[in-house]
């Protein structure tokens, strides 16, 4: 199953975000699904208002358990001069369900879809299928202006911008300063520190996502990129693993077969990592910023020694290139109100609303200037490290068949203790080559 690793762990991350309150119930829109969309559940009402008032723009987005998304929608509805009203169409909780619902509607040329919230791995697939509109002219200029370059890269396919980055995410190294006064800077040092703590009978586990899902792919992509490699070439026509992949797999195998590894590594995801750290059995955790407010709320005593640092390096002296996460906003190719949809998408991710997303919703901004805005500092004391990592971030392989690529990778990485470095790399090369040529079976 695909995960929303680094994007919409919303039910987890946002539940701990500052200022979370109950989301106001949105007005129930009564409408009848067309026959072609009957299998996808109720279709949204038509976005055409026949000149009777503001145009309704349907915004398909993951279900936000904080009020951040609805607050942003309310702001845009109040500020656009009566041109449009954004209607929040909540997608399923799971990322694979979100993608499936949108793909089915778009394949049916659903004209009631206007603005789409895309995981940063879906753009190539949606663009290749002709489901989303390119960003050009003034809309592109506004989308690009002041936006983090790696975030923009997630929205580009074959040299064309197909979405505007709405929020972002990256992992930091979280550690206990009562156990490790000085955080490790490399993977080798971190594993060595953990092994020493184990000898002393102290909490020592390194928590990371080792289950067979998207999180394992993210881990591998970060390690390969940090070893100066890539998984696929830029146009997704060739596998480019090579020596950097062997280096990455060797480190992953070393962790998995050491006392530093949590015994549950092969089934652990982000939230299990959080719980293990909060439970006091771990010394290190590689995870997203949602763990900070979670630790503050769940274990105030341990929170006092809960610190952060940059993601550890694979090659000493070479900064890690941590895989970027987040959500991009695209305009449906079948929208009846494309110009207004572009304007609304830009409003939803403007400075005001990105601050709300960060402080209330818990998601890092994509606008560089916000990282020097004091309004962000109270809830993001780690903002400088987040910005540094995002500016040097890596992007997951961009391909119309990314879903298959990720499934293949997570399958071959599971369980991490079974990795054989060269053998696993060779297996990946074969399976990914088949995937790019639409050959073979998905595991």
C-alpha cells in the first residue's frame, strides 16, 4: 500500500499541531452522481452557477483534521471580490485512496473538478495522462516567485510546470541530549553511538521507517541521493542506481543487523517511530517535524532533552540530501473555470495561508521568505535546519509509473535485514527496468 510519507500524515501530524480545534462542519451539498462516476461515490455538484452568483470551485484535498485548510479557503473566499467560492471536497484519508478517486474522476473527464491537491509523486502520472493543466505566463511567474527550488522540481515534468507547491516536508534527526550531548553527523557515527549506549544498558534504538511501504522508498531515496546518486535518470527512461545505491544499501543493512535497530524495524512507520521515542526506548529518530509537538504533549519530561539536528551524512563531509515531501496544487484539465482555478490555487498557498498551514496545520512552507518571518519561530524553533535541508533536498524519481517503481523498491527493501547490497541493487535494476518498459508483474 502506498503511503503519504512526508505529506499527509495529517491525522497524526496535525492532531498535535498548535491551535488545533474541531473543524467546522462544511455545508452538505446535495447532488446526484452521473452514471459514469457512480463507482466513485457522490460526485461534486457542477461548478457552473449559471450567472446566479460566484462560481463554485471544487477543491479536492486530503482531509485536514486541523482547521488550517478550511481557514485558508475562508480567507480566499473573503478576499476574491465575489468571483468564486472554493468548496472543500475531502478525499479519502489514505494517499492511495486519494489518488484512486481523482484518477477515476479525471479519466471520466469530470468537469466538476477544479483544483487538485497532489502528492509530490503524482505530477508526472497526471501530466502524462493529460489530466492537469500546465502553468504558463503570469500564473507560472507567480508560482515560481520565491518558491523553494526543490519544491518546484516536484511539480515539473518534462520541463513543464504542472502545479504550484502548497506545503513541504523533510525529516530531521531527533535525539535525546541526556543520552547523546552532541548529535552524530554521519550514519556511521550514529550507529556507533547507539551501539555504545547499548553496551551501557541505556536506551539506544535508531527509529526509522522500515516497513514495506512508501516510507522505505523515501529512506532509500534519501540514502542514494546522499551518496551522490540517483535511482532513475531525469526523464525516467533509464535506471541509474550504480555504486551510490550499493553504498546506501550497505548502510541500511548495517543498521538493520546491528543492536541499534529496533526489533520492530521491518514493520515500523512514522507513527510507530514516534511512539517508540516517546516511550523512552530510543536514542535517535529520523522523522518529520510532527514529532516535536507530539513529544511536548505526550511526554513533557522527556521533551526537555528532545533535540534536533540535520539528517546524518552518508559520506562524511557531504551534506545529506533528504527526500522532500509535501503537496502541490494543480488545475484540472477538465475544469470549466481554469483561470479562476489558477487564481484560487495561488491564493490558497499565499504567505498568509502558508503561515496558517505551518502554525496551525504543522506543514513546512514552500515560500523561502517565511523561514525568516518571526511569526513562524514559536512553533518551528528548528526552522533554520528545515530550510537548510529543503534547499538541499532530493526529489523522488519522477515517472508516470512511479507507483510501480515505489512498490518494487519497498518490496526489495523488505525486510531491511535481508538486504545484500550488491544483490539487492541488481534486483532493483532489473525490476525497475521492467517497470519503465511496462514489463513484469508488480510484487
